[in-house]
């Protein structure tokens, strides 16, 4: 018995609660294609796309600034 055994949580011996072998798993439906009416005012799905695009553009800008600083300091 090691030090980490003191904090180990025992797993239940029976089946896990809420998981039955008889229930079929729900199949996910594909998302519908985006329509122009969803872009403004943005739907929650489009808001997440805008946030991702914002992070991408911000990081691209930082990368450009870093590349410019390296370019000007190595001449």
C-alpha cells in the first residue's frame, strides 16, 4: 500500500448508475447549414464562430507583430 492508495476512490462493483446496456445511444443529428439570416443578429452558434474568428485574427496580428520585430532586429 503506497502513499497514493490512501486517496484512491473505490469504484462500485455493480453497473454504473445511469448506464444500462439495454438503452441504445442517441445518435447525433448533423447541424443544419448556416443561413444569411443567422449572421445578424447572430445566433448562439454564429456567436461562437465570431469568437473563434476573433481569437484567430488577434493571434494572427500578434504573430505578424512578432515577425516584424524579428525582421527589424536581425538586419
